[in-house]
C-alpha cells in the first residue's frame, strides 16, 4: 500500500536533520554552518519551506518558476525577500558543477554556439563543455539570448553541503533519504544509533570536507586548477576518517596531474598513504628508473606492511623486479592450479553451478560460498561488537565506524577474544550463530543479505572444518577487514576433507584480492585450490528437453495447460514426464483449436503447485532445453514465482543450436525442422510430442558438433 506524506513533510525532515547537530556533532560545525542554522531557525515557516525546497534540489542552481507550491503562501514574494536578505543570488555565484547539473548537454552546446562554431564539441564530456563555457563567460559574459532572470543560486549551499557531509559522511547523500525512509523505500537502522560524532575534532571534520568536496569536483578542474591545488598547502589530518578522505583525494589528484606533470604527480601520489596510491607510485617510479628508492620502499613494506593487500603486491613486485622472477604470484597460482575439471559447455554462463553439479553427480557435497560465507559468519559471530558495542552515527549508515576505519580488532580486542574463548567448541559456536540469526533476522547490515539458506554453508563449515582454522581466519578479518572483505573462493567442497576452490573458466584472471584471501585461508590452515575448467561435451551432463502448452503468450497473465519433459544423458533418453495442468482460467477457443486441449480435459488435472516439486527435481542439475527456450523457461519460472520459489537452470535453445550447426535452412520452426530431418511427430502442439521432437533436434546438433571435432 502506497504511503502518503503530509504537505510540509520536507520541513519536518529538515528540522530532524538539524536536530542531529544539537548533540555530539555540534562541536564539528564550522562558523559558516553555525550561522546558517541560526539564520534558518529565525525564518518564518513559509520562508523555511522555500529554503528547504531549494536545499532538496541536487544542485545549488534553481529555477524559481518551479517553486509555486500550494502549501507555501505567495512563494515568489518569499523568494524575493530571501534574495534581498542574502539567501539567494544570481548565476555569477554558481560553481561549474552546479551549472553542469542544471543545463543539459544540448543546452550547453546551444550556449557555446552563441560564441562561435561548435564543430567537434559534441564528442566532449559534459564537464569539458562546462569548463569551456566558463572560459567564454569569463572573457565575454553570458550570451545575450540566455535569460538569467529565472535562475538563482543558493548562497547557503556551502554551509548546507558541509552539514550534509557531517551527517552522512559522504558528498552524494541528500535530504530525500528521509522521505525514502518514511515511504518504506529505504530501510534504516535506528536501533544502533547513539549520539556519536563522525569525526574526532572540528579541524579533522573541516579537513575531511576539504578533501571530499574537491574529490567530488575534480572532473571540472582544468590543468591549472589541478596544479594550483597540488602545489598549495593542504590541510593536516589526524583522525582515521579524515586520513581516508585525504588519501582518496590525493590518489585521484595524483593520477590527473601525472598526465601532464609527471614529477608533481608522483609527488602527490607519494604523499598519499593508501594501498593503491603506494602501488601506483612504486610502479611509476620504477618505470622512471628510480630502482634504489623503489627497492628500499618495497623492503620497508615487506618488513612492516600496513595491509595484506599491499604486502601481497610488494612481495610479488620485489620478486619480479629484483630477483628477476619472470612470472607473478597470480600467474604462478593459475599455472600450478591443483586441479582441472572437464565441465559441459552448457554451463559456461554459470560455471560455479556447473562445477557443483559435476561434483554432485560424483557424490561430492559442495556449497556456493564466495564472500557471503565469511562475511555472514563474521557478522553473526561479532554482531554484538559490531552493532551494539560499536555504533552507527546515523540511522542511514550501513557500516559501523570500526569497519569504515579498519580498526575493529584494535577497538574491541578484549571483547573479541573473550567471545572466541567462550565459544570453545563447535557446538557453542553453532548455538551462538543460530541465536544471533534468530535475534537479528532481517535487520539491515552492510555485511550480508538475509535468506532462508544463509546458515547452510556456515553449518557445513563448522561441521567439517577445524575450529582453530575458522577462528584464525576470523581474527585476520577482525585485524584487517579492508583486505579480507572480499575475494574469497567461489565454492566449498567436502570430499572426505574440506577444501575451498576458486573456479576459473578459460580466460578468467585471478585478481589481487582473491590471491590475498586464498593465501590467508591457507595460512589459517584451510586447503584451497584454484580449479581451472575445460569446456567439453560431458556425456554425463543431463539435458531436460521441455515443451509446454499454455492459454496464451504472456506469462504474467496466461497459465500452463500441459507440460512434457524428456531427460537425455549421453544422447539417450533416460526418463520422461507429461501431465495436463489446470490453468485455473478458461482456455480460449483458438488455443483449443491449436492444441486440442479443452477446459473439460484440464478440469480434474493437477494444479502447477501440485507438480512443482517434481518439475524442480526432474530438472535439477540439468540443462533446460526447449525450442525457443525463453518462452517455456519464462512460463515455468513465473509459475514458481507465484509459489514464491526461485527457478534457475542453465538454458539451451534448439532453434539457436540448429541455426549454428545447420545454417542456411529455409525455416527453423519445429514443424519444418522435423519435416526436413524426417523426425516423426505424434501430435504437433502437444507437450510431450513436441518435447520428444526437440530432443531429436538436440541430438542432431550434438552429432554435428562431434563430427566437426573428429575431423
């Protein structure tokens, strides 16, 4: 049911927003922000509504003709008063970013045309066009044909954006998130919020804003502006959060300056402390021949690494550049993969599922894991530390401060160790995980998505894995979550012993974060393999050829009246299934004439819900095949969706396969193909008959492939 908000909901939200700055964050306010809050509270309600309406715009430039809101008395007079009293000004106060936001690319080109030819300008990006327009305006003023009368600039924008930054911790979030919350569109976490400031000091908050604000506008800076910032005096940062914004900005600035002033760009990159800035500086400095300083820096990193990710890079780069090792660690791990699996080519769109199905056919248990297993285990194990002992600054935050600042273990070492010591058996850990999942199911968090199957791989890990190894890896995540938040292997397998596998199809690369996670799992005591897949036509791969008859062509409205399925393994039929279905609606007469299926025939037939389990089991671990597969697959998927169940299978289309293997035929309809290849049809437009015919076409396509391989 759609919710409605009261007429002045935005004003209520803005007062709620300002209330945040009456607590611990009040000490972070700049003089300009403090003055804005004081002046705003002195306005009457109508003027406050105008200011907040303008504040809710994405950019500081507004069109006053759009402000004739019914809940505001004489809005244009209110705007005139606010303009006279310094709340709004003309476009000369607008930033390039705000101009770009208000004007479309076509409008920018139209304005630039007033200054002369625009040949070749259409290919430029919007920021480049805005920069060019600004240069013309500074030299010659605005074009006479462009009316400035309706456009105003919010002169309070700097103060407002600073407040938004202190509240949300980023430069992109806007006040409309309050409305999204109240409408139920955005879920928030109010239960973990305490009166906590996002930054340690006012100077850190202002430094953070300096870096974050410049970072958001870098695309609009020309080379001179970039160089001016790079050569200027930059604010000092002390707190962890402030240092993050500084490093983020310096890395982006360094990359841009590097393109036109290499020495200054390297200087900027060297000043940043982030992993990627250090890596970029080392690579570029080595290219410039600074081998001794690079070697010294690499040795310092290896002796005292700031993160697992940087350590992995430094060790690999050092080995290749100074020990003349020819290949990277990533390449070595791929080349020395401990296993290669032959997987049916039909699985090439979902290789991990194909590998798990392959193992299942050989009696080996397996689970999809990737990042979800370890992130959910981490979140459930340390839920109390993350969401009760630690805090969220506002209800819109997702990640606790300790994860953002990557100091979770340093902050809660005593509590973490006490918990792990108390959970000294698998039984206790299992009970703890179930308790946390039961207590907090459905709560918003930044680590994982809730589902009914969330605990299945966790249970398997606890049952088959070593408790010491599990805790060793969890401690690593606590100490350096930033490096171990992702990159975990695709699957977990139990084949007499537990192992993790990173699955790589032909052409796939092993990424740095995957290398780090694999190495840390091995360090914790887990068996980890990189499994490369070779595509083949696997004779053991089941294919289920499906045909359905329906009441019409639209799966969202029409229903299935008959389903027929033929299962093939190694090109031979091993099973079949057919049934009429009660569609719970009338069958149109033209459909009855086409299929021969009438309302009377399906009156006592089962509902799809009664055969759904059998359909799911019959097609489990099989390739779903049909003639024009999306039609049949879409209807069956929709039927499962009506039962609030998911249905996902790899698909194959006999139309596409026949076009590929037998090109140039006049028609690829089922009737014409069966006629061309002399395939017997018992009764066209009946499900099992059509499924059997499509199965014969699939065999022909496979035979053609086998002929081409043997040539």
